[in-house]
DNA sequence: TTTAATTAGGTATAACAAAACTAACAATAA
DNA sequence: TTATTGTTAGTTTTGTTATACCTAATTAAA
C-alpha cells in the first residue's frame, strides 16, 4: 500500500534528521564545521593504519611527501594530529591522531553511537529487540 | 544492556550501507559521481524556487551574477539545467532543471525512496507496520 | 652515501568578485 | 512615430584567493 511507503518515508526522514543532528554535533564540538571530505579521508587513513610515517601516508593516499607535509602541518594547526619523532631513528616521524583527530576519523561510528543512544532512550527494551529483529531482515 | 547497543549498531550499519548504495546508484546513473556538495546545493536552490532567474539565484545563494553565469554554464555542460528565455521580456532567462538536474536536486528523497522500496521487498506488511510504530517513537 | 622529511617554487582548478559590456526594454521628448 | 536616454538582465574580461597537488633542492640523521 502507498500509505505504508509514505509512513516509512516519514519515520526514516525523521531518523535521518536525527542522524544529521548527531553528526553536526560532533563536528561542532571539535570546532571543525567546515572540514572537507578529503581531509576526513586523510584522517581516516591515518587512523586505519598503525605507526604511519610521512612516506607511508604519501604511499597510502597516492600523493607525494611534500603534499603530506603540507596536509599534516594544516592538521597540526587544526589540532587533529601531532608528530612523534621515532626514538630509534631520528629521521622518522610518526603521525599520531589527537583526541579530536580520532573523533573526526571515527565520526561516522560516533554519529551512529549517539543516534543509538537516543533510540535506546526513546524506546523500551522490547521495542529495541523487535527493531533489531525486523531491521535484521532487510537486504 | 551493551549487547543491545551492539546489535542496534550492526543493523543500522547495514542500513546505512544500503542507503549509500542507493545514493551512489543515483549519481552513477546520472554520470555525475564527482559532483560537489556545493553544486548539489545550487541545484536544490533552483529546484526549491519557481521561475529562478540569474539575478534571483545570485540573491538566493548570496553570490554575484558572474558567479551564477559561470555555475550555470557548467551545469548546462553537465546537462543538469537549461536556459529558457522569457517570451514576455527578452532580457530574462529562467533556469530550468533537466530530468537529470531534478534527480540530483532531489537525490536525498530519491535515495530514501529506493531504500524504502528495498525494505518493503524484504519485509512483510506486519513487520513494516511494527517498524513504523517503533521508529515513530524515537525523538 | 642513502633515506626521511622539509622547503622552495610552481601549476591547475574552483569559486568567487569588480568592472565593463551587450541586448532588451521603458519612458519620454522631438 | 521615432529618436534619445536611462535602466535592467545577463555576459565577458580580468583578477583574487584558496586548495590540492607537483618537482627539485635541501637538511639532518643513519
């Protein structure tokens, strides 16, 4: 029935609005409302690998070392990353995420977690279980 | 319980993946995979007003007429809009969305509609009704 | 000498704007 | 009625600023 579609549309529209709210909360809290999609991708790349150096990040992102230096300098100014000089080899610097940088790198997961927190607060346990059961069927 | 949160996280993660799939389908079908966020915002502005002229769009977007001319020329090349000269006043041109332009302007709604179509195909009517009921409670 | 990162210097593109311009229209004086 | 003048809508030219990249040269450590 078309009314079912309509109703589903409405409830999901509302849910999407809540998600957007949670997401922009995160970026606002970090003071990074106009960070770009590419910058987030860089932070994620750093987060998803361990002990990332400048050469390694150039490799991962398919760019050059100067590009990485520039980008990282910007991120340092944005308080998203810091350099950690290797104690074993003074030439090497590891790129480390700050708390803020990690928050942005994991923004999607964090958004979803906040959204789920709100859902759990609005719903009783039975509803949550039913919701999990029903949505688990969607392919 | 933490397990509930975990389960909710999983099912919603899956749902978000489906949504992304539906969304990129739309952009791929239009051949506009790397359209920018700003460009989509312009198309939406055109869609949300009637009989938009160049001056009007400059006003709406808080930019200048040359910027609009440039942007619209690009959109014409992308086959998202076309100019329609006013028959009453030869100086005026209305900016009209093509089928493709409208698809992009309404990409969010279209994405949601496709997602809902998939949900309806995966679920029976009772599940849909329950889903609407439960999600309707979320604030 | 080789390697890791940085600096210096440069290119291409996006997204804007100011100023000058063209074409169309409106009002009016000859 | 027609020519003149001023106004408006959109375009072109030219220039600015910022992003995102590059190559080549340099510095410092190994």
